[in-house]
């Protein structure tokens, strides 16, 4: 049994990742800004799931979270960074407030979680698995249609830029931590039906696999990259996108 920390786990992809890691036999600490995380952990498992309400943008809270996991369970083995926000404003209408909202959560929050997990815990253990949920938006400059009137819901510039940051941060970290037995990989979902995407237009007919992805589709990739046996895979981008982006 490994100790896993999953952020954004109150709902959606984070919840599915927590569920999958529990099913794989791990202990899982579900982390979220929302107090709904308590109920999510209760529903999943009374024995092996814990809930922590925390803001990943806050370095003190992130460090306290890792310390708590290490104190209570001994090791920090798997960290899955799922928490994220997505604004969909046009280029012209992107405010600084929305820019910082996506960059602070998606990029800075993920950086803080990775740093606090590696130093000192994973480095000292000589092992660890980090899985960062980026997005194909971070590779292709946003996904979703944009109609002539500007509507359509393509993921916004701040979101796409922040997810590109997560992809390159993942590679950078992978180069640094491999010598300590730690891998760091990114999972890049395409359109996955969750609260984040509900009500927004996506051209599913353009996908080779013509359906919405599910949070469970993403959780499969997360669990695969979290295995001990995935030790030679690092710095990679695993697309879970129905074939939307093939590069
Ligand atoms: N749904 C998709 O189609 C899709 C596609 C590509 C990438 N993603 C990425 O997957 C991740 C999860 O997406 P989802 O669709 O499940 O979204 P969601 O909105 O359903 O869940 C996101 C969760 O993150 C939490 N969160 C937000 N800010 C936080 C913070 N500062 N600290 C702690 N928790 C915080 C929220 O409370 C929420 O529970 C996000 O990073 C998203 O960008 C989603």
C-alpha cells in the first residue's frame, strides 16, 4: 500500500483518480479547496481515504499538507496534481484577475505541490511518482470551437498558457528528480465531461473516438503512471483525448 495525495479530488477527474488509486490498494489523501472534499472521501472509503481542505496556491498550506501526510503515514509516495480552474474569455476580454486565477492555480499551485513533495520527502525516500494533469489545450493553444461572434467556449489564453507551463515544468522536474528514483509525468486530457466542461461546445464528431471522455478514462492513465513498474517513463505527455491531438 502506497500513500497518495490527489488534489482537486472533491469532484470530477480528481475524484475519479482518487477512486482508482484506492481500488489499486493505496491510501489516498483527497485535497480540495472545497469543503465537499470531506463527503467525497467518506463516500469513497472510511478506512483508506482522508480529506484535507487546502488551497494549493498557498505555500504554507501545501507544506503543512505534506508534513501531515508524512507524519501520519510515514511516506509521500504518489502525488497527483489535478486541481485546476479554466476561464474561457476571449483574448480581448481576458482580465488580469482571470489571467492570475488560472496561472496561480494551474501552474503555481502545481509547482508548489511538486516542490513540497520532493523536498524533503520523495528525495529522502529515494522514490516517488508525480502525475500532473495538464491539458491538450496546453499543446495546441486551447480547444473547443470559436464562432464568428466570439462565442463557442474555446479554453482561454490564460488556461492554455498555464497548461503549457505545466507540461514544460513536468519535463524540467523529470530531468532533476530521476536520479532520486522519482518520475514526473503529465496527463493531457481532451474533452472530459465534468462540471468544468458541462454546457460548453466541443466538436466531438471531429474526434476519432466520437464521444466525451470520462473522468475514469483519465484516472486509468494516472494509475498507470503511478505504478512502481512505470519507473522508466518520465517527462512524458500521455494524451487521453480520443485522438484529438496526435503528436
Ligand atoms: N474536464 C476537461 O475536459 C479537462 C480537460 C483537460 C484538462 N482538464 C484538467 O483536469 C483537472 C480537473 O478538471 P475537472 O474537469 O475535474 O474540473 P472540476 O472543476 O470538476 O474540478 C476541479 C477541482 O479543483 C478544485 N480546486 C480549484 N482550485 C483549487 C485550489 N486552489 N486548491 C485546491 N483545489 C482547487 C475545485 O474545487 C474542484 O473540486 C483540471 O486541472 C483541468 O484543467 C480537464
